[in-house]
């Protein structure tokens, strides 16, 4: 089955994180500026997860109404169990996934966790500009469904 990771990635880069698609030397500056909520110059796991999930959610929300409906979801999730996954994320069963529902801790987001772990070279729970500069933006923000 064909992966939709590229389409999500392209949309994140083009629409939401133009800094993430800059040269290898500078892409991380935009990501840190966007995600670093405590302004300490590095990203904690929580900041990375929060920022990453917001960007993916906004990319999925193609009509910009603040919720992801099944029609939007299925454009990026072509797995055989996509409907089941959508319904499990739609915690209140109203047919619309909010950002709050999408970010719920029980939702599976393995790429977020694995990307952070790979980038956090010293395993201290933070991403520094030096650690992030070792990766191109597209490597850090690939999302697989």
C-alpha cells in the first residue's frame, strides 16, 4: 500500500513550516522558534510533540475549520483500518476530530517519538540547535500513516 507520508510532509513544509524546508544549515532555527514555548533555545519532548502534532493536524485540516472530518482524514490515511483509527481518535464520536482529541495521550504517534529519540543524540530529553542541525527538515518531519 502506498504511503502518504510525502504529501503530509510537503504540505507541512510549504504551508506551515517554511523554515523547516530551508537549507540543511538553517531549517532547525524556524522549528525551534515555532515550538520553543519557554524560550530556552532548545526543545523539550513536550514542546516537540506539541508543535509536531499541531503542524500535522493543521495539514490534515484542509478546509481550515479547526476540525478534521473523515473526508479530510482519508486523504492522508489510506491504511485498511483508517476508519477505525479515525473513530478511535474521535473520542466523543461526533465525526470530527479536534486538536484536543488528536493530541490525546492514548493516540498512536510513533513517528513523533522515534523522530525525537533519533535526533536527541545525547538522550537528555532536549533537542538543541546543534542536534537538530544534523538532520534535514524533511527527515525530522516525515509522517507515516
